[in-house]
């Protein structure tokens, strides 16, 4: 019997160019040109399918956002019973800054997480995520002082995702939780 994430992998349909358009931020004067939605691509990658990325991933599956065929953002999940647990939400060195500045990334990824969790082929009941402070603790062990300086911005992005998903913190479970909308 296939897992929920295997079922998503079998039925995954990439979002269309038109579907990316609402997530594009308007250009600000002096900034990069507006992101071209036709250059965006979102991949659902399961298990060993992520090995060729040369990216540190965690969990059972990942969503990889590519811009101009280069890595822009990644979000990783694991299946935990009836829960889809978000374990990673980060930009890539290649196009991460460009994607973060040019897209409403938290809204885009939240909508995709909700689509995965509510896929008719799955039985997910909740979307969960550990406290962002816990998720970023491994950054404090990095030797680069720049990694330490990024922690507040990283936590801010996680909180953007939490807000977009309408998650509430459970003291009892020590995680953020949102019910799946079916």
C-alpha cells in the first residue's frame, strides 16, 4: 500500500504559468526586474529522487522551486501518521534571494503544502511544523558569521508560512498545527 506522499508523487501536476502570476511581487524601483512566471517550475521530489540535488534535505519529500532552471527554494516534509509535517523552508544559494524578493514565497509554498495535504489520494488531517527556532538551531553551528546573522530573517520567513497556513501553536505537542481543508 502506498504512503500518502507516494500517492501525491503519482498524481502531482505542476502548476501552470498563469497560476504562478498571483505570487509575483510588483517590481520596485531600483530592484531586479520582475520575475517571469514562464521561467518558474515547481517539482515534487520523493525520497531518493532528491539525491541528485546536491542540497541538504530532510524528511520524506520536497518541493523544489526552480527559476531559470536553477534552484530557488525548497520545502521538505515528512509523513507522520495523519500529519504532514513541514521540516524545511529555505532559499537556495543559486536563486534564493531572487525568488524571495520577487515572489510572495510564503503564500506560494503555503498553497502548495495545502494542495499536497488535501490531495484526494491522501488521508492527511493536519499540517504541522516544529517551532521555527528549533528548525534553525542547526544554523548556529555553522562557522560563518553570516549564517548567524540570517537566523532572524529565516525565522521571519517560517512565521510567514505559519501565518499563511493559519497555524496555531500547541503547547501540548510543542508544534504549530493547522487542520487540512478538504
